[in-house]
């Protein structure tokens, strides 16, 4: 079965960068989308373009396809070349046969990954490496002090015969103080390696802050709940509250209803300007387990003629 030429489907060269492949796909997808295209066989072309992009958009699947298509090309193209070289005169046939055998042997060597006296086809070609994108996860506390972490990334290396293969590498990444979720760190020259003398691409790391058991993050602002009984919230009090940088005392004003936000300016994620820390009051009713507690609630009910359903 003949292998499909996905590069030809997208109209890009085999050395195209990931950005060029993505751009070509978007252009063709708009052109042949069945809902808008008037081209003949638009639906078939749309599916072909999608199939090609599905393989070529991922560096690992693209590498596997390149290796497979290279072997297929050598297998299908070699016999006709050998046949043409064997059509000489009877006197020259032994010499031409040896040349055919040598050329066919070189093709098999290249297909099987064995060393060959003939330089590989990609030698002398300089291609810039593709950029690489990934995510790095940190804790909320790391945004206050900065941190360093190790991440594992796929990459390409060549074996002893010069054939490309997928491998993994570990990078130590420094995350600066004040970073917030969604920001991107750029590591120049740490992307996929180039070909020949082509420079390596860049690595872009999107910062993700892990969910916290106590805090909620919105940009540089941080929110956390303070459970208070209704009588304490009504009368006001002073409580010790935890923050990412240590415990502090917080004054609760009298008459604070559930849902009220108390702002601690500049206590959020560091930056220019720094974020704020918000304490959100949450009403917590005390449990009723004793007769004394039941009588207290009955007395409270008698003292206040209040129904929230009529307000």
C-alpha cells in the first residue's frame, strides 16, 4: 500500500516548521470546509487535510511518519533505478550490474539505518529547530519566593548511524518570584534541535499554579474563607488568620454579614503592583447537641422576629 504524502496534501516542504504546517492547515481548512466551500469534492479534501495535520502537528508522530515514508520511498524507487542500469550492452552488463548492486545496497543501508559510505541526504541542509511548548506546575507559596524545579521533555537525538530517534531530557527551570498563573517563561535555544548548523528552537513554559486547600487565586489576588458564627460576625471580633507569608491578626467589624470581603492590600502575589489578599466571611452555625444549646436557640428565636423569606 502506497503511503500518503501528507506534506503534499498541505502543500508544504518536508523541512517546514510546525508554525508553517499549522498556517497551511488553517488556510486549507477554511478553503475546503463543507459549510462554506463551493469547491468540488470539498468534503473529501477537508478530511484529507485534517488527516495530514493530525499526523504532522505532533513532533513525535511527524518523526515516526518521516521515518516510515523514507523507508517506503527507498523501497519503491530502488527497483526501477536498478532495472534501468541493467539495460546496457552485453559487454558492459557485468560492470553495470555491480553498480546496480552497490546502489541498491546503499539504499538498503539507509532504509535499515546502517552506516553507508554515501553521505545522508540531509547533510549540508541547515534547518532551524521547532519551538517547543509545555507547562510547569508550581505551588502558590512558590510565587512569593521563587523556586527551581526539574521537568522532563521529549527531544530528538541521533543514533550511531545518524538516524533520528525520540529521547527524553531533564531540565532544571528557575521560576522567578511574582510569577502568576498563565504567564509564559521563554528558554532560548532549549526547544527541538535544528538540522545541520540550524539553531535549536525555543522552549515556552506556561506556568500553572496547583489548586490549594485553603486559597483561591484570581490573577494576583488571593481569596480565603473565614468561618464565623452569626453572633460573632454581628458583634465583631479579632481573629488570627493564615496568609502565604505567615499568620496575622484581622479585625472583623461589627455587623459583618456572610460573604463580606475584607481586603488586605498588597498581601497577594508579589508584583508591580502586588495583588491583594481577601478574607471572605462565611457564616458557620454551631451544632446543637445539648439541651442548653436548644434552649439558647429557642431564646434567640423569641428575641428576634425575623424571617429572611419575607425580605
